[in-house]
C-alpha cells in the first residue's frame, strides 16, 4: 500500500512527484501528508488495503478538520513549513 499515491474516490494509484504537496479533489484541496495519514487511518485490519467505504464515509469530517488545521498553521506568527506546501 502506498498511501501517498492512492486516491480513495477513484480507487486508483498515481505516482506524484514529491514537489506536489496538495491533492486536488472536487470537494477541496488536501495537503498530501495529511491525506496520507487519513488514508492510513482508514486501512483494513490487514494493514495492506484502504477501507474505501470507511474513507468515503469519514472524508467530509476529515476535510473540515483538515481545513481548520491549515487555517491554524497559516495564522501562526512564524515561518511556515515549506515542506508542507503552506
């Protein structure tokens, strides 16, 4: 399983360059590392597959929390992490 390359809406894998820090979805853009963590959180018990049904069911809540965290990071009075693309 390569979480950074998987897209749960289409159930496809796409190799992306490390310089691509955001995933573009119709519902909104998601930071690549946070999306990978979301997918890993939604793995099946065998830890080798994404539970796509669960990922689809929890994505809206994840996206809301993701956006709040991105806003919080942007509001910090310090230099941002360029490795996150923020």
